[in-house]
């Protein structure tokens, strides 16, 4: 059900990737409204994501401005997956020069060791070339890997699948 | 038209007032503490003893906390920017896991949390991190020594991540729903850590004569700490009986298979080095540590200890 409080919470943006709303990112799990009382449930992307406190503050702020008494709680399970990034979120990432994640790895049994760079289909978000090179699986935030395009020579970030 | 001159002093006693006002959202990540388990149901499942669960969470939380701090010492010192970022990303993931695990320990048994002066704003997870002595830490000794060179760091990270991934995967079926959820997140993160270290292990082994020489020396240096990971403490034994913990001896073979895979691809023999001895039957899980942990904690804890009433 789309309520006024839910609409406000859904429009709050991610502090690290402001082209995405918390809903686009899939971290907004629930908005429960009882009169002017609102409980918003969010889930961390990575265990150490330092943006959680800012997300909480932004949610409380925006909802208080609209006259709600808001509280933010954390949900740890199920663990966040990049599969929860919405289609609109993926389009916004691409529009801002970030490469959107492919499907998250499915797992059955022990996690296989991968000694070669992760097999991904990544293309340059600027020029579209598929001739790209992984520079590092770790980027400026926990959720991104660093790539470079061999065609236009620009570096870019890829939101890595988890 | 008379130019309008705004007199700042008339409505502010200091230019900094705007920064220290009532609105903490000025600061990038807020100024107050947050509970990483805010709103999470921390009720104990039937048959789970709170103090045992807390002791067990401290073990896994301390492994992550101590190793996170060690790895963060690479910040600005790594061979290149990409590795600097990678190592600090890994440290951040582990710090996040440590926060959740220490908070879980505190919720399961508030008795484990060091007592601070009345009115101290320091949350339980920070009290556990900054106000315990070395002898109260429950981490394995593998995570304590200084980083050494890049090869030593990669070998230690490979051993640590391989073992932690095996433990965390099994912990996903813990009867404690909080521990199970923390583990499910950790599996996704540590998978990247293990692959990263494995790739560097292979690269260094197959690189130049110098990189291979350093890698082999690193393996000899790190290997004695491998054995302690299979040791089962009394707390772990009880954690297995109560259904929320993992028997480390049960993952030993799986860990060795993965390490063997990396050794074989890299053309490196499994080292023959005796395991670091327990001292009068005590090892890391019992609070027996190397001197390097004390030195690390002295630095890590000094500011918090000087300001037990501090707000950050």
C-alpha cells in the first residue's frame, strides 16, 4: 500500500549514490504507519556500510518535517542482494556513469574459489565498449569494483554482485 | 540603493554556532552513536545460554576487530592505490562484522560489557572494543602480528578468509537468528576477501624471483598460526551442543582443501612448520595472546580510554 509516509521514505536518496533512492537500492524494507507514528525498516548493504547512520538520519528528518514521529530499525535477514536494485535504479546508475550489477551469484554448497577475475559481462557506461579491464574488486565504497575501458580509456565503477 | 550589510555578530556569538547547533545532520555521518542491532529481535532461542552465546560472539567478533585494525594500518602504505583501497575495504567489512558480533554479545549477556562511569554515552560494542584488556580478548593469535610485507599480509589474509568463510557458511544455520543473519552477510563479503588474497598469492608465487622468495618466506612465517584455528575451546564445544556454533575442527579439512588448491595452482608446497604452541593449555580463545596484541590495543584504545565520557 502506498501511503504518504511510505512515499516520503521511498524518495530519500542514498548518501553515497544520490542518483538512487533507498527504494531503488533495495535497502528500504518496510514502512509501517500507525497514525503519526512511523517505523521504517532498512537493511545494510554491507556489514560495515558507514552510510547507515546517514540513511537513518535522513529518513527521520524527512518524515519529521512532514509531521511524523519516525523511528528507523534495522533488519539483517535476508541479507541485502544487488538483485534488489530496481530497474529504475539500474537505469539511474547507467545514466550517471556507473555500471549496474549483473545477477547475484547463486550458491548451493561451498563457495567456489575464483582465482581468475570474476566472469562478468560488463560494458563501459560511457562508450558502451565491452573491451573493459578489471582494475580492482574494491572501490571507493564497499559496493563497487573499479574498471577501466580499453576503448575510451576512461575508468568507471561497477556495482558488484552480492 | 543602500547596500545591505549583514551583521553576523548580531545573531551569532560565534561563526561556529551553526556547526554545534542542535541539528547533527551537519556531520557527514552524524555525531551520535547508533546501535547496529536497532530494532533487531535479540531474544534467545530455546536452549541457548546467554553467557555462552556472548562468549562465542566475542571470539568471532574479536577476530574481526583485531584483524580489521591490523589491515587498516595499510591505509596510505599499500604498494599502489588499488591495493590501498582493497585492504581498507576488507578492513571495513570486518569492522562491520565486529560491530554486529560485539553488539550481539552485549545483548546476549550484558555482564560481558565493561562497566563505565555513570552517564557515559559509550555504547556496549565500543565498551567491549576499547575497554577490555588484552587478556580479555578472545581472538585467535593469527590476527595479531604486525602486517609485515605485502606477501605476509596476503598469505595471512588467505588463511584467515578461507577459514572464516568456512565457519560463516556453517553459521548460516545457527539456531540464533541474529548470528545466522550476521553470518549470511559475512559470507558474501568474505568470499571477495578470499578470492582477492588467493589471486595475489598466485600472482606473487608466479611473479618474479623476488616476489616468489618473499611469498615462500611469508608462508613459513604465517603457517605456525594455522593450527590454532582447528583447536576447539570449551565455549565452542558448548556452542555446538546448543546448536548456535560451529566446531572449528569440523571445517579443518575444508579449509585445507581450499588452501591446497591455491598452493597447487601456484606451484607451492604446503609448509612443514610446527604449530605455535599453547601456553599451559591456553591459546588465543582462552585470552593468551602475543605481545603484539597488547601494543596494538594500547594504540587503538588510548583515545577512548582517556575520554570515557566522550561523544564522537
